[in-house]
């Protein structure tokens, strides 16, 4: 009986999903006032606010970055590939970022 209970407990541990994966590396962005910000080892699949808004965003993570018009990752988005930099068109700022796969980011953009 103890072996059965131990096996059941182990099965539960394996079945419970772990915490969100982190993207290796970092991203940096600059606000319209020129203030730099950096995010290290950011969570994948999570909406992260860009304090002050970003007019330039560099993605040095292992995930694709999707920039959004608001801090809850809604509205339109811009794609920033691994190792790429985004420069905002005049008058535009990004206020949220989600790192991960295209499917996750597109789903987030439509909600």
C-alpha cells in the first residue's frame, strides 16, 4: 500500500504543470524621453508592461517578441524577431510585450 501511495503522489507531481518558461537572454527598450529599461530572463507567454512606453525595442532573447499598443497586450501588435530591433513609427509607442510563439501572441492580440 505505501508503494501505491508513493506512486500516486509521483503521478500527481508529474501531471501538475510547472511555472511559465522563461526566455533566455534579455530585452531592452527606450521610452520617448530616452530612458532605457532592461528585462532579463523574461517569462514566456506572459504580458509584460513596458513602463513609459517603448519607441525602440531590442530583442536579445530566445523567443519572438510581440509588442502591443496597451499594457494588457491588446490592440495591434508588432513582431520583433530574435536578435532584431524595432523602431516605432513617429507618434507610436508600445506599452506591452509578450514573448513566445506566434500562436500565443496572435491569440493574445485578438482577445
